[in-house]
C-alpha cells in the first residue's frame, strides 16, 4: 500500500480554491470518492488526515475548500469571521461544496458516479446543505455539525442518505434543533439516521478540542464510535 496525495486548484466566481486528494495507488482503477468539508478554521491537517484515512480504506478522499486557497482562521474571532459570510449566503456555500464534489469526481482516481461527503462542525452543516440542495451524492455524514436550515431548499427532495453523528450535550445544537432537523429531513423524503452520544459536547472528534466553557471537548469514545458508524454507512451507500 502506498498512499499518494496531490493538491488540486479550482476556480469559482473569480476566486481560487485548493483541495487535497488522497488515494492508494495499489488500488486499480477509479474508486468511490468521499469529499471532506472542513471546520471553521479552513482546510487543515485535520481534514487532510481524514482524507488519508479514507484512502487507507480503499476510497479516494478529497479535503475540499470553501474559503479560498491558503485562507485559514486562527482563534474564535478569525474563524467566526470566516464562516459568517457563508452562513448568511447559503446558496453560495451550496455552490462551493457542489463544486468541490464535482472537482473530486473529475479526477482519474475517482468514480464520479459513486461519491459521498462528510464534514466536521461547520463542515457538517456544509454537507447537510449539499444534501438539502439535492446534490447527486449517495450519502452525507455530519460529525458534530450545525443543523440550522438554509432557508432556500424547502420543497427539495433529498436523495442522498443522511447520517448525523451528534453530541447530545452540544450547546450549539440543542435538542430542539435535533427535533427540527428530524422533521425537516422526513419532510424532504430523506433516508436519515441520527446517532446521539451522551455526555458529549461539540467537536468531539478533535483531539485538540479542550474548551468546556465554549462547549468544545474531545471525547475519545464518541470519536471511535462515530468513525465506526461512518465506515458502516459508507459500506452501505457506496456498495
């Protein structure tokens, strides 16, 4: 096994974006592609490591970009400022994540007809919006994502299967938001699942998360369980 990576630049509305593709070059021919949507700091080593981990499972992993090449946030204020324009303009966010998936599918290592997307925190909201917008992907997985609806997808049928992996004590996504998402996904005709982990806050997959006052704390059991849930889901939707 030899995991390979390459950086891929692409354009949207005059801006340059950059993602990282990872694949196992011992696998012959195109294989299912899984896009990874980043958290509020931008595409970082965290998302790139997930792309590599998925490549080790026999997929192609693509850590996409919705901020712009080289744009990263450092600290709450900077990161909050990066996501604010996209939270206010969800059609733009949807266009950017759709483009990232399309770029992934254009790569020779990827079977463009067999794709999925996963995302973490803000990236969880991003992939939920991908599904809400009716994108042609087989499934999306939100890890401790935000659930607030975009306001522009009512009446759209969700064809992608949806898995949400959620910390039940996440202060950013209270139980009312969980119930609202369940109602939204049901109304959209989605095949959906939601796994809630008890005694678990936001950002539970990030080993560097350690800010109880902000509600972001790593939880090793939830991290392990959610990755197992992801692999089971991918086995199903990408079979």
